[in-house]
């Protein structure tokens, strides 16, 4: 005999993103280079001073103050957690749940659907138009579904395109008692931010992460900009002391290196555009416009065959064929990694 889990649990696969030891790991949209050594030296010194025998600051005051200053948003409208995934989970705990409904526009970030399942929120998965750009039609559909929560991902993962800010505003106006979550994990790489909407639209919340533009995926830090009321609601559902003193110190230290992080972002944009240009020159290749740190493309041969052939040559990309038929996604890595990727694609397609 064994304990019975909740209904349907064992019918659901775990969320896994396996990593392989390869020369060019370009499947997880990570930053290809770390912050400068000065960051690690400062962090080491900060950790030496931490009273780890005490609980961390449950209000994360220093980190939230630093974030408020960075993005120009009031302190009491800032919240942080273990990656933007935990922020999204807390939002669904507060605004979703049994008997409430969330809407996503597919294809989009798989975790949006997953946090709905975790919080037992009813999920309606609508389709994006052929060019993956939201329109008034999607607003009307969300209204018809009586959505309590609407997800907007901009730039969108896995397609790479940014969504028009006016469409986020349209959702907020059409559904004034519903929460519009704008996932801006890749916003530093391109697209217009919805942050400016928060002041006049209390039902808009913007989530971001340190994992991409701040080269700190291993630290697991995400944050949110919203109204104070939303932050108060998240305090009602969060677990006690949910963000460790170690993580808070890493976030505060990372924000001291904004100029260096911006230089890394510029280099990533350059490699992204290089990838797109090189792939567009391949006959029969479909390349989707990207304002993120990756490029979605559909090769002129079977995508899964190309994925395996690239792996055989030491290049790991993301197989997106179950999400966008015939498509693969490649992260804009460091220049040598991109060299390997482009050379491998050329070799495979040459036969």
C-alpha cells in the first residue's frame, strides 16, 4: 500500500529540461557569459557578513529598494521570489484557483499552463494568429471566456516576437476585474515594456527575471512590478521567508553591474541578429522574427533529424516541433558557440 496523490498527478509528466555536456549548449535561453569577476568578489564578501543563523529579511527590503530604483517603480509595488516562475505561481495562487479561469495564447511559455495546473485554475488555451501577434480578436475571445487571468508573453517564448503594448492595454480595459500578467522575461533584448501601464491600470502586472539579461539563471531571482494591492495579495499566499538571504545578496550585488549586464545584452543581440541573417540566407529555411535572445526557425529538412545531427556535432538546440510544427529554437550564445552552430547547420544541409 502507498499514499494516494491528488487525482491526475501521476498522469502528468514532470517538467524537465535535461542538459547535456556539449560544446555549444544553446537550448535553454541562458546568458552565454557571466558577470565580471568583481561581482563574484563582492558577493563573496557579502556572504561572509550574512548572519545565516537568522532568518532572512522576509520583506526583502534592500532588494526591492534596489529594483524600484532600477526600473523607476514604487517600492510597495515591487515583489521578488525564486525566479519569475515562483512569481507566476504566487499570482495564480492569489488570482486563480478552483473555479477561476486563466487564458493563454499558444504557442507560448509552457510554464504558464503548468502553474494553472498546479493551482487548479481552469485553463483555456487559445491560439495566436499566424504571425503570432495579438489582435482585438484575441481580446474579444478572452472576454467571451470570462477570463479571471490573462497571460501575455512579450517577447513571446518560443516565437520571439514582442506583443504590442496597446493590446495589453486592451485586455486590461476589456476585463477590468481580471488580472493581466505580462511576462517580460526577455524584455531587455527588445520590444516595448508594459510597465508604463501599471500606474493607470491596477489590473496589469509585469514579471521579469535575473536569469536572462542579468546572467544569473543559477541564482533563481524573479520580480514583479504591480500595484501595492497586488503585492499585498502575494504576501497573503507566499510561504514564510521564501527568498533566502543568499539569493537576496546575489540580486542586490547583481544590480550593481547594470552597465556590464547591458554590454552583455548588446553582444547577445548581435549574435541573435547574426543567426537570423545566416539562417535566412538558407534556401527553404523559415526564420521567425525575434526580439528575444533566441531564434525560432523551421529548416528545409525534417526538424528532428536536424536536431539530432546538430547534437552529433556537439550543438544542443531546443526541439520545438510539438509546439510549433517543424521548428527548432536556438539560443543566441557566445560568438564561438554561434560559429559552431552555423557551421554544423551548413554541414548537415550540405549533405
